[in-house]
C-alpha cells in the first residue's frame, strides 16, 4: 500500500475538505468592484430621475417606469 499523505503533489490544492478559499486580496478586489457597481447604479438612477419628459421619450421610458427603477435600493439591479 502506498502512503500519499507525504506526497504534496497528490493532495488536491483545496485540501482534504475540497473547499478552496479565496485570498484576502481577491476578496478586497471583489468588494471594491461591488462598491463601484453600487455607486454606478446610484449615479445612473439619480441621472435618470433628472430627465424631463422629452428625454424620457427619447429613451423610450415613462415617468412611471423611472419611478419604479429609482425606488430600488442601490444593491438591487
């Protein structure tokens, strides 16, 4: 019988549990990207709210549709 516990090349990168944990740097990168997305949504909804009826007609939206979109919290797409 061959003992593979002393041969690291045969042990999966995730370890025995099979769970791969992201590095702290990748978590921070993902968090920064998420915060940018939230900020962009908030800005876009603010700009959408400022459009007049003519501007809304140009992009094919009604004031009611804008109200629905702008009432969403920033974390909701």
